[in-house]
C-alpha cells in the first residue's frame, strides 16, 4: 500500500547545480542589461542584491561606469565574474521593461530561466523611436531651451538649426567606438561656428546663448548629478570615475567652443563684406511672446522623452513631473534662490516619481531622469566653460562652484527619495512610511501643480510689466538727454520746422551726428515698444513716441536727410517713419 504522505525526494546535485547556474546566468545578464541602459551604480547594486537574494544566491556586487564585478558564494569559495561594459545613456523604455522582469522574479511569478529569456528579448528589441523623430527631438529640445533663455524670435530658429546639426553629428558618430570620444568637441565646434557667424553678421549678441541651446542635449548635467549621488552613497570609485568623465566632456566642449568662436568671428566679418545687410532678414529681432515659455515647457519634456527612449505610456507622467519641477524651481528660485529652488524641484520629482511607481508599478527612474534634465546644472557648467575660454577666470570659477551647489541640491532629495528601479513593492524597502510618501505625492500633484502654475503666471505677468516700465523709463531718460544735447547746438535751429539756410560744413556734420543719434533712439523705441495690436497702457506709451516722431518729421531739415539716415536700419521701422514723414510733407488742408 503506497504511503499517503510520501517524503519528497531531494533534488539531485545536478539539478541543484543547474538551478544555481541558471540563477547566476540570469543575474549576470541582468547586471549587464541594467548597466547598458543607464542604471546608476548605487541603484544597480541594490537591485542585483535583491534579485540574488530572492533566487537563493549569496553574492556581492561592484559596479563602475566601465565594469561590473560579481562574486557568487562565500569568501573562500567565491567565484568572481568580470563584465566589461561601456558608459551608457539612459534607455527609459527598456529600463521599465527590465524593472517589470525583476519584479516578477522577486515576487516569484517567474523563474530565472524565463527571466533570462525576457532579458534577452528586451535587449534584442528594435529602437522604439525612428531616426527622423530623434532628429526632430534634437531640434525641438534646442528650440525649447532657447525659449527658456528669453532670446529673440530669430534666435529660436537659429537654436533649432543648431540642434539639428548636433543631432546629425551625434547620430552619425555614436555607432562607432573610435569616433564616440570626439562627439562633444566636434559638435561644439560646428555649433559655435555657425552661431557666432550669425551673431557677428547680424550683431545680435546672442551667439553663446544659441550655442548653449544647440548643445543642450550633450551637456553632462545629468551625469554630474548621478556622480554626486554615487559619491554621497559611498560608491567612491564609480562616482569619481563618472565625475572625471564630466570634466573631460566639459573640456571637450570648451575646446570646440574656443575654436568655433574664433572661426565664427572671422567668418561673420568676412560675410559682412560679401553679403547685403538684409541677407538674413528672415531672422526676426522681435521679442518672444509671453506664451512661448509655456509652449516650450510642453515641448521640452516630449523631446527628452524621445531622446531618452521612453515608452509612449510613460510620456504623460514625464510631462507632468517635468512641468511641476520646472515651475516649482523657477518660482522658488526667483523668490529665494536657485539652490533652494532646485532642492524643492527635486522633491517634486521624487514625490511624483514615487506616486507613479506605486500606482502603476513602473520604475521611478523613468520619470526622475527627465525631471532632472530640467533641473540639472549642465547649462550653468557651459556658462562656466564659456567664461574660462573668454579669460574671465573669476567668473568661470564662481559659476562652476554655483553649478556644484545646484547639483548637490538636486541629488540630496531626488535620488535619496526614489526607490531603486528594480525594487519590488513587497521587498520591504522603505525610505519613509509608505502612506506618508503617497500623501506627499498626492499633495504635490493635485495641489502643488495648479498652485505653481497660477503663481508662475502671476509672477511672469508682474515681471513683464516691470520690464516694460523699465524699458519705457530708460528710453524716456535717453530722449531727455538727447534734447539737452540738441539745446547745446542752438546755432543749428534744430527745433525749427523750416529748413535752416546756409549751414557750413562743420555745422552740417554736427547736425547729421545729432540726427543719427535721434534715429537710433527712435529705432530702439520702435523695436522695444511698438506693437500693432497694442492696447491700454502699452498703446499710450507708444503714442507718446509716435508724437515725438511726428514732431521731428515735421521739421524739413530732418525730413530731407531721412533717407540717408535710415541706411542699414530695421526695414519695418524705416517703412513706419517714412510714412510719418510723407504725411508731414503733404500739404495741409
């Protein structure tokens, strides 16, 4: 009679060895995949320790930007595996898939063999986004950042062109290991040459701002933040290596910047002697409208999502997190200081990322990385390099120190408050009480975002009004100074409507210099104040300048010399003041 309660047979030594080998193979392949798709060292090691423990393995891990060492077993019997890897850029879509695989393994839903097959499937998948969309993302990111820098309308178009150049260089060279190290200096040289050529030719003074926008995707601000995080979590080798890589990237950018600035300045001067002044008239000198920053705030996260290869279903959370972090950082930074603004912005990223993870079981790194790209001090680091290249050593060092403070403010909250991407919700990892984090996340998302938008709108409107008042008062003061100059030359009869007879050569030269000053002032007022659809206070401000122009156009001396005075001036302004002169010259009825 068979035993009703048979004792299960112990697995054979071969079976145990095979299971152990399958588990080790899965851990090794997972380690390589997580590193390949951009997981920081401190999160990579925590994730692998969790997975190894759930599979019954005793293991130790050591991760650096270029290698991973894995030791299985106890000290004397330990078997060490060395994986040679390359520093990688984040691939948020595949990181999210790997996070799902690890959760299933840790929770016991699948075994090591099936997990290994799924990791191979993730690695072999085709790129999520097509090449043309990636190029469009380079263009969109650069244009959006230019809007954040509050440049002119034409500069946004230049920044978008420079973003296209950066994208083409990056995609053309990133596939080759030999050409990858020259991506940053080559892109910086090409972008700065184009930007400075246009700047010198047009005289806009925004060459370095458009260069910054064009190179924004290559700036290592995110890498800097991760390096500081790894150093703070005592991953000293990985943090030091990554920080050294950041310095090398900035030096490469500085080298390309210096060469490009020299060549761009030379080409701009040469083009001035060859081309007509209106050759680039399509680059408008008008100021950006107030809504441009809002549009940029929508476009930038979408562009970063494509560049970071995020999955389509994660883009909504990425957009929400980036917008919340940017608005919080901008408002608080303007009111208190950039460091504290970056600190609170990072808290918004941390809370929002954890809320998304708890609600949708998606890795918090998927939303944390794009959010950090909005906050990280890569742009400030570029300004530091620009100052050093221009021999402004004190400014360069001060800006670099400022960059470090903002970077520290970012990682103190963001990385310390996010769960590791591979951590299972049942694994017992809890930085704070879970209910507290979820309450804070909900408060930030539901209350903080609308409040930040309202405050940001009011702050922007107040800043715009103050800027308009300052511009108007500055122009008015300049006009009063001009009138005092005109009164000092009473022999020219500048305020007479009739033409002054018998001016000698010296008097005529003085009159032309004074008229040139006046036309330059009128042009500046037209560009800064005039708006065809203006109403209210802005319309009244412009009407006062319109009256000044009419009064001077009524004076024959000024009207006769007007064509000579308008050579090389803004075309719209020339049409406007010529129309006033024509009205003044017509016989009165």
